[in-house]
C-alpha cells in the first residue's frame, strides 16, 4: 500500500506542479441580448479549466478507497471534493452549450460560473483538519481551477457592465403569483390539494415505496418532464441525496410537521458539514412542498445541516427546515423559498446561492451558553459572483425557548464579499440594536454588502446599527428592487413554470 500511495502522490505532484494555464487577455463585449455569445478567449479558458478539473479528479479518485480506515471525516472530505469537482465540471460544460438555463444567456453563465467558483472553497473547507497529504496534494490544483473560473466570471460580468449589486431589470411581471420560470403544469401541482403523483411513498406499505430514498433511486434520470413523488405523513428517518442527474423532481408531503424527513449527522461525530445534510439535492429544477426537513443532532453537535441545496432553479414552498447550527445550506445556484419556516442558532441560513426568501418565518432558537445567534452567513467570495441572500416580507421572531440571553443578529460575513439584504420584513425585539455581527476583527467589513429596506417591528430600529463601510440603509426603491425576485434571481423567467406563488417586485 505504501508504494502505491507514493506513486499516486508522485503522479499528482507532476500534474499539479505543471505550468498553470495562463489566462488570456479578456476583452469586454457589449452584447446585451439573450443570444449573447462569449468570446473565443472565454471558451478557451473554460476548456482549459475542464482539463484541470479532470486532472485533479484523476489524482484524487484513488484516495476514495486508499484512505479512510475508519476516519469518517477524511472519507467524507474526499467524497465531497469528488462530488464538488464533478459539479464544477458540469456547470462549466453548461457555459459551452448553446442551450439550457432560463434563456437569458449572460445571466445563466454568471450563475453557473458563480457556483463553479464556490465549489473549490467547499472542498478546501471539507479537507481542513484532515490528513495533510491529501490536502497539500490537491490544494494547488483547487487554487488553479478557482483562478481560471474567476477569470471567466470576470469576463462575463464585465460584458454586462456590472461587478457589484446592479442587475438588469426584467420588464415582464406576472400577476399570477408565480415567477415566469414556473410552468403552468407545475403551478397546478403546487396549488392543488390533491396532486397527481407518479409514485407514492408510505411507511405503512400503502404506496409504491416505504422510504424516500427508494423513490428517488427509481426516478428517471435527466427527465425534462416533471416527476412527482407524493410522501404521505410520517417520520422518515433517513438521509436522502438527490444526485445531479435526477432532474425536475417534485416532492409533495402532507404538510409541515406531518411529512418529516429526519436525520442527525453532525460535525462532532466526524462528518464534514457538507455531508451532514439530512436532505441534499443537486439535480436541477427541484421542487418541494409541504415537507419538514430536520436535523436533530442538537446545538452541542455544532454543524448539522437539515437541507442542502445545489439545485439550480429550485423551489421550496411551505416547507420547514429545523435544526440548530447550519440548518439550511443554500450552497449554490438560484433558489426560491416561499412561506417556509427556518429555525436554528449559529449561521443557520448559510451558503453561496442566489436565494430569495418571501413570507418566510425565521425563528432563532436557544444556542449554547457561549454562542451568539447569527441568522445568515452568506458565502460570496468574489465581487463578480451574482450570489447573495434576499429576505423579503419575512417574519423574524424568537423561536421556542429563546430569550434575550442569546444575542441574535441578522448575519455575519462568512466570506469576503458576503451579501445579504433584509427588506419589508418584521424584525422582533430579539435582534440586537447593532443588527449585524463581525466574523473576526475587521474582516470583510469594507467589501461585504449588507442592506436593510423598509423593515418594521421592535428590532428594526436603525439608530444604533453598525457603521461598517459595507452596510447600507436603502431609501431608494430602485436600489431595493435589485434584490427582488424579478431582478436578483430572474424569477420571471423560471418561477411561473413551477407554480409557486411569488411577488416579482417590491409590492404585490
């Protein structure tokens, strides 16, 4: 085993220490149409990045079986990195394809590149504190990939004429209560009380399957049609993972607290944060309605994810995500949450997705004695990423048992360009007067983008808010509109097809 390990390391070092691909000079273009075509330099950079990813997967793959030996965190970390590199490969491949996405070509490219950029960071995080050989072997390759993706993202963002918070205004607005990318058939499925399901999951044997995982495994791969799984009420103790090739799945339960998918994986017991998720979904176009996703590990187990989503153009409607630290991992791509309930303690809505929350209940709960509650920890690492969290028409109130002894904040900057906007929401008295919490020292206080707009309630006072350069009190509706469904996640292009209710702008 020692000789084979030495060979693997040698090959890996040869590959990773090879001269890095030099990014070409990028010339911005001015095409603003949906048929936007990237430059030849962009295509060349993406192809080179895909080659680097394939090299790194070749180097890392042997460790999936060579290492481990009872080391759960290392095994999990290697699996995380292989999955994340695979996702990056898919997302970059989409940028070379003439079809796919919402139809707004430049926006789709930015979304896919933003996701591909964040994946390598997640791999780094999973590997931190594990075997030094693996970490040192693949870190140079991860950094090379990130650099190349950042170069491609910079070109696309430059051609759109924006690198910060400005987004193109989508002029179309629907009055149906659903964004444009929600198809008529999906609207009916979300609205009807008796949806027609392809299969039924029931613990008592009255359905097609007894577990959610069995139903997912039997679902078609790469389906362009909606595939509906109805999950009857019950407590399903299982960890469910919907892989990237399971497209357009819809899961419908009997209601929050009635259909419950429950797990207890956690960081203290040896899992990586990424792998603690009770329910994880990567397949695009996922929809969930009337389901509770929970992680019951408790605050003493630290990171313990209830729901992790990498699903592009995904919707969560009348769902509950219940946990403590790191409850909802909105990891990447475009996501929409409507009339959901999210409870937790430290950083309990986190990740690097472009996510909008409307009419959601945000319920901080008691943390450990030495902890402070932070509702959000958004992970935008690059100024050109189109990611961030927007909470609109939400209700931020104390969860069961929470007292003022646990200091509670709207968020803190997990990464350099962390971006979160709270608008038109009720903020209860649990929110500290300063509103926002530093991560460490003055990290990211100049580069983050945190903003509030027309909030109300006892915790919405602005007099004693933080004075950071990156914090903003918005008064201009045009500025606030940049973080609405229509502009921030291009919801008018894809939400109508899902059938979920939504508000496109600042008003109903």
